[in-house]
C-alpha cells in the first residue's frame, strides 16, 4: 500500500518515547503513528468533548494549594463513595 506522507513536529521526549516503544515491540514508526491517529480520531468522534481533559491545566495558586493539601491529607471516603466503589449488590 502506498501512503501519503504528512509532517508534524513533536517534542524530543515524545520522539524518544516513540523510538523506544517501536524498538522494544519491533514495530514500524509509520504503523504506530497511523494507528494512534486513527484511535484518536475515532475517540473524538465517539466521545463528547467533556470526556477529554486537557494535558495541562492552569489553576490559581490558592486552588493549587487546596488540591495539594487534599492530596496530602485526603478526607475519609463518604458512604456514597464507598457504595459506588463496592459496585452493585449481587
């Protein structure tokens, strides 16, 4: 199959990860990139925009401190959360 070449710039770290992945799994970079692009396009078609979280979130310092504090000392789980994590009763 003859393909059409496209061009995209990626970070050095992304290229390094791609190189390691393809070498480790014995895959061609073209195959991995095309499959990743197809999966991405299909996911964007099927899922609502709300399902995609940006890779980078910007928050104010106060909000960041609140999140960091909750991560360091999380509150105990609520009864509702416990029920949810237990799943449906059989």
